[in-house]
C-alpha cells in the first residue's frame, strides 16, 4: 500500500509505502494508494492502561478484547499495561488488537490496595518483583502508597531499603519499575531507589520534581483519572484527613504537572482506563495535558512519537511497524481533530 500526506512530527509532506506490515520509505512498484492527503500520525500510545480490569476486578477475556478494540478505534495502537489481574497474553497474539506491553500484576501489601487486583506481599518485596518481572514484558508495577486506615491518610507501603533492593532486582532482570503514588511521602524513597516512572504523581513537590528531572524519571500523570479525586474524598467520610488530602492534591494538580513539564521531567499520556475510567479516552488525556501547559505538539507527542520512543517502538521510519492514524486536518492546530481519525492502520492492516 501507498500513503501520501503530511507526516508528524516532522510536518513535511511525504510518501510512505507499507509492505508486510512494515513502513518503507522508497517507492514500491504496483502499490495501491490508500491515502492521498491528510496528516499521518504514528499510532497513539496509552502509557497507563489496564486491559483486563473492570469496576469489580478482573474481567473475562472477551470483555478484555472489547476494551482493547475500543482503544484501537480511538487510535491507540500501543498500550503500556500498568497491571492487570488477568493474563492478557492471548490478546498479544491477535493482529487486530493494539500491541500490549504487560506489567504483570500490581504488587501491594495486604489490605493496602483495591481487593482482588494485585499480588499481596507482607515481606520480601524483591522476590515478588522478580516473579512479576518474569511474567511481564519488561515492566513491574508497585503500589507506592495507599490509605493506611490506622493513620487515616495516605502512607508509603515500603521502606527505602526494600525499594532499593527490589528495583535493583528488576533492573538486573532487564525490567523497569513504575509505581502508583498519590501523596508526597512515598516519592523520595522511590525516586532515590532508581524507579523508572511515577504514575499519577499528584504529591510531587519542587524537591521531588527536581530529583525526577535530574534522574530522568518519567511521569504519567493520568489527569483524567485525577478528576475522580473529589468523588473519592466524598466517599471517605470515615477518614477526614485522607479526604481533605485527596481534595488538596486534586486542587493543585494542574500546577504540579505544569511544574514537572517546565522542569524537564519526561511526561507521557496515560488514561488509567479500566476500573473507573472508560477505555478509548486517550484524546481526553492529550487535551488535558495541553490544558496544564504542554504545547499541542508536545501533548500529541506524549501520546505518539515521544511515548513510542520511550517504550522502544520507532515511529514512521524505514522498517518500523506500520501503525498509523490518518486525520483530515492538522491535529497540531486543533486537538479535537484527534477524535475523528479518517483511517486507523495497525500492523499494516486497515481498520
């Protein structure tokens, strides 16, 4: 197949050819032109997504397939799974579904996370990390903080020593580590231990932002999920300290993420789909990132070429996977254009 259009991020009119699901940059005789005009964007990325998770916990595989299809039809062609209670490896075999980089299951302490989702560990975090690194595709997901009902507020789950040992084990196994973190207190230990990414990060301060920027630690803020914080607080009447904390984190999230962007922290788009967030909302997250100060081009890149590079997937270069979303208008000029793809091509197949 042959495609002609303005290719992002370069913004130059180009011709691309697709052979056996791969991009070719030199003419291919006899190719059929399937796109002539418009804007060609490397397949979108949801860098924090939970295929296989529903409001009540794990779902059956057919429902997980529907979740993935919903993401695909919104232009999301690469998913970094951030923990799933079910084994989604069968979905990786399907050519019509987005590529999924799996992180195994969440690792938490007993009664310190949502029930029936993660692996619960009282001691020996490092062993659990080694097991999940073996089960996943190069990522491990920790629960960094959660409500401690004894304290009535968010509190870290792990000691600094436990984190340092566990993250070293993951790195030695060739895996990266990310962590769910809402509050402030868990962040220094995680970042100093060498964690690769922070999810949510609503408790970031000037000091921890500077530390992340210096270490190159990535942030996936899941802004559309943070919008649920006031509702969480309203349901936490037994824990007023926690409820007030969640409201305060929500109130300052725009400033927090803007400060991280300004400091040079690598920021990527993730929806936290699964559970309480519907799948297929990557454009909402791109718009939200733009709303806190990221340029339109960078916000698209945070969910496309930038995120793909971060995760080790090239964009529309010679030999890259033909994962392409085509738009009639320039999404850099109007992000709402991203809601109406003209064509979605995954692995060289048009959907």
